[in-house]
């Protein structure tokens, strides 16, 4: 309770300050002031973490603006950042800092903000250190600058008194007022008429939302909150219709979070399964008294199975379309019948079956924010060594932001494969995996449990018993403890049995075996979860060859199964522990969130502009993972470099153009670094240009250029051998790491020194003897099989000379350099149409034999590099 009092007119009102966080980890402070703009009294309550041992301490002063409700840090002298103890006061209209001396706890150094409220200028005024007296605190300052203090001559027996410290004399003037130790408080005061229009003695019980509407004055607010907090969900949904205040209060994010955290609702199991008749997904709530209730399944949930539940929310994903571009995850609150769908993007090409992924779900206890985590791993253990890194290995979706983020530190080892077994307990999601880097003597990989922290987004390995390191494990939860389910074989009945291990009181290094699930004359397919009493809910059947299964409760003491009377398709049952909550009440039902899908499809020019929207967008668009992925959505075309015709001068300026499949061409702005070079190749949106090497200089220069974002870097290609050798340079971007690479291959240039041993290498240029011109036979590799090639067609246009093929359109038509006469010093760019045997001129002319081209798609590579950088040998 806070009381606002005007002593001059003898009026006071009481304001209830609500406490909605019942947790010893948090504390709060309350501030008070009158807004100068509106003359409206205001209270502010700030909650903070109370455990100082978990945070690195630095002294600071924060200001709160009573008009804008904004916080700002005040610059204070560096010497005070780590002082022993600091408090604040005011002198006239300036801020005063009181710094307690670390070696003499009753000595205070007084600093004042100078220059009319300049928060960067503080001056030390004096030190409060009276002889033969102990000062316990400073209560305020007179207009003359003298501090009012609580002091004593005897800190053990007292008494404690009120006094004025006189800095010039270094002494205390006693004011004759005595009181208990540390019971003195004070503040500067001027008389006013505020509260004159308020009734004396009134009590205001505000809700914790941004509303000035009073709730009922029949009961104190705290009592109302405690009553409402214990009501069932259905009652709360009805009570929102009582009045606007109650609707606003119950729908507020603070109440939703508080209700979810402190609710005493009954735990039960939610089970999803496929109906025998129509294969439709059904959901039921199963309580500990064996009662079950069918749930109305929203359209978004159809054809999806349960991933996990957390704080009253179920997460369900579709079993199909895992290798499509996007998978849908549905976050569903059955209690209030609200659901939203989240697109889980495939950021790597899963259709090549190099990668697979698992999705975990949980609500962060600190923020009550639902989160999804997607972990990508290498599918084929034999490919682990050849793949240097996993693109977009970890992605985290946060509902409040509606965006996916990509942590780049503390990621799981690439040698770990994950399974579709996970559970969330508190702030940790537990995932089951196998580590292929540590194999047993018999070739078995090591089984491990990884935890993902919903608050810090960090991974850690859980210590499990040594006997389980090479076992087949799944995970579940019993109350708030992690449960390991070790699947073993009953060699007599040839069926699976499950050994149940539980973590002891949250100690990740201590597990205890509880019992074994092995009912006689029954086959258990899986364990879906546990009741609060510890009994497991299982999917089982009498005949493992039967296509149907049933839901049951295994009773460890009796080693028997209690049938719950629910039948479904074999291996279609999924379940998790559940408790009702109000989460999603402030979200629209049926909403679909596509996250980064919109941003990733924007063109390069838009992305470069959108980096200026806000810091998160700039950080996201500039991140390595986004840059690596974006090129896959760009339109492919050809980039051509050529020497511009310059009269009789054959050393014309290098020009570059983009040539699209619809014959449109666009000139590109060529940076100075590219002048004097020719196009070598392109890969993943980067073009490599290289100068003509004369064999005499020590280095050859290669320019890696991104035309879309106009960035380029120069790499020196060293020459470390003599004239007996020659070399070729090739360029490409590694798809696994998105790292641009150059390769230089040196070979013997003198044919007399080559011992072929009967092996010849031949580049066959077919020359027609009648017209004395070159023709090109086009062969293509069949579906990536390096041993199978098929001849497509021959480039042989009538009445034209082809000097080179620069590349191919997506439609298969080659782009060529050609001329009407073999002896022309100039040539042109054209498209050869194999079906017609004709040439379509593109209207670009240049010096002969100086056209180069390559297929190109725009990308953001080099966005994180400085333009014009030169990398020397």
C-alpha cells in the first residue's frame, strides 16, 4: 500500500501496489513524482532480479520520465561505477549522489550534477565526516546546501538523532529529535493544493494493466486477484463479459502470465491419435481418475502429431512434407480454443537427403514467450567428415517477435544426429541424439541427451549413466523431473521392454532406475507420458501384427495394463502432460506466421534498403546464415564481359552486361578494380575476374566481385615457379560453407618434358573444311553421372563464324560470340537456336575473342566484407 499525502491541506489517498510476481528471485522498488506537464501524481513500480550473485554488478543511475514513461541511463563519474554504496538526493533542482566510503562506512562523499541538469557533469562538493560521530544516512539538503543527517555518538547503544551537518566546520548541529535506529526518512517539500479535488482517505485499487478504471472497491485488489487467479479457465472466459475493466484485466499479458505461473489447475494428459475409421487426427484429455474427454480439433491441427506441451500450450507438427520448402507447426491452447500456425522454413536442400532436422517447443518461464527451436543435423554419418559445417544449424522462433533467429555460438557438434524424442521441463528442452565421433568397439555410436536453454539459447550435454551410453533412449517427464526410457529386447517373447530412469531432484548427474515396463501377454509400442502418481500412459496391443493399438495405463506394482478404451491406428499415438492456461488469449485464432519467409524472397535492392529499418533487421539481413541462403531465390541469368569497341584501339574498356532469357540486357557498373581483367567464372552470386598473366611478374590479380551489392575484393595469385611451367586459375563458392575459393593448378609447359605413358589429353575443335570454320558439338552429363554423357546438338549456323560459347540459358540455348566474317577484328553477342540452326543477335559488339561469360544469380555474399579490400600473398 502506498499513501499519497498533502500535509498542507490534510488530505491523503491510498493506492494498492499489486504484487503479481510471487517469486523470491525477484524484488521491486517504487518511485513517486508529480508530472510537471499534467500535475498528475504518478507511482512507478520496477521489478528486478534479487540474486546479486548471478549478475556482474556496476553502479548506475537510471532516470524515468514522468511524461514519456521512458528510461535512460545517467552518465556518472567513472570512479563511482564500482563504489561501495551509492544513494541519491536533491539539492535545489540538481541531482546529488552520495558515495559511501568503502573503508569508513559512516563517511559520505557528496557529488552534485552541475550546469543546469547536465547529466555528464558532476562536481564533488564536500565529504560528510564529523569527528566523534557516526552518520547513518543523509535525508536531504537545505536550500543553503547543508545536509540533514541521521547520526549518533554510539552506534551500538544509540540514541539516534536528527542533525544538520555543517561542511565548513565539519561538525553536526543537533536538532533535538530522537528516534529508533534507521527509522529516519526525509524529502524536500513545498506546500501545494494538490489533492484538494480528491476525497480524503480514499483507497484506489488499480489493475496491473494500463488502465485508470477502478476495480470493485468491495474487496482489496490483492484479494480479488487471488480469487480470480484460482478460477477455472471457463469461468474466466465468461467473466470477461462482466465489465470492460474485468475483460481488460483478464486479457492483459500480466494476468495471463501470472495465471499460467501460479495456477493450481489439475495436470492431465493430452493424447493425439489417428481414428480407425477415417484416419483423422483425434485428441482426448485423460485425467488421473481414468476419465477422458474428447477435444474439438481445429482445422490447423488436422494431420499433425503432438511434439510437446508447455504452460498450457500444445505444439503439433505435420508428419508429411518434412522435405518440402516449409513445414507447419501449430501452437494450440485447447482450453481457450485458440491456435496459431508457424512456418518452419527449410533453409537447406533437404531433398538431397544430406540433412534432416528436429523441432522442439517450450514456453520460456522468464518471459512466458512460446518458442520453437529447429536443429538441423547431417543425415548420413558417412558424410560427416566431408561436410565442414551445417548451414542454419540452429534456428529459434519467438512468438512475441514473430521472427526466426540463428544463434551462431555454442552449437551442437556436427557429428551429432538427433531423433524425434524431446521433452521440455522448465526452461530446458531435452533432445535425444547419437554422437558418431565416439564409436564403441563394436561400432555402436554413443547415445547422449542435449539440453537447450529457452532463456540463454545455449546447448549443454546431460550426464547420463554409463550403462545407457550405447542404448536406444527416449525422454519424457514425470512431474518436473526428466525421465529416460531405455528400450531393450525381451529375447523370450521377442518384444520391446522399457526401463524407466528418473533424474533425482534436478541433478543432471544423478539418475535412479524406477521400474521396467514389461507386461505379460502384451506388446508396448511406446510410452506417451506419466501421470502425477508416476504411472506411465502407453500405446499397446495384444498382437503386434495387428494394425490397431489401444491406450492404457501401466501399473508397475501389478505389472499389468488398465485399458482406457481408446483405439487408434498402429503407432499413431502421441501424448504429453498438460495443464490449462490462458496463453494465446491475446492472439487472434487461426493466425499463420511465416516469419522470415517474406524477407528472404525480397530482391537484393530492397534488402539493402531494409537494413536501415531497424537494428534487428540490419543484423538479421547481414548475418552469415541469411546471406548464405538468399541466393537460392534469385533469378538466374548470364553475365558477359567484353572489350568495348574504341575505334582502331584494340585495348578498349572492359564492359559487363546482364543478359536475361527474354533477351533483355542491362549494363553493369564496372568498378575500377575490374578494368584490365577478363571474366573467369561465377558462383553463388560472385563473379571472378582475372588479369592476363604475362609470366614475368610475381603475382597475378584476381578480383572477386558481387555486381548486385557493388562490392569487390582483390586477391593476389602468386607466381612461385619459372618459365618452364604454366598455370590455370579456377573459382567457386563452397556450398557447405559459402566460402569463396580460388584454385591454381601449375603444369609443365614444355611438351618434350611430359612423359604421357600412352595417355593423351585432347581438346577436339571440329573445323569444317569447306567453309573453314569451327563448329561445336554439345555433350551433357546425364543426371550428374560422370560416366554418362549425351550429345545434345551441334552449333553450326550457316553464313556465320562462331568464336566461342559463353554459357547457356535455363532453356538450353547457348550464348555465343560470332561474326559474319572470319577475318573481322570485331564480333557480336548472340543466342543460337538449335531447333532452327539460326542466330538471334543481341546487339552487343566488342573486340574479337574478348567476350567471356558465366551463368549468374544475385546474392548477398561479400556484404560483410569491406569494398575494395586487397588480399596480398
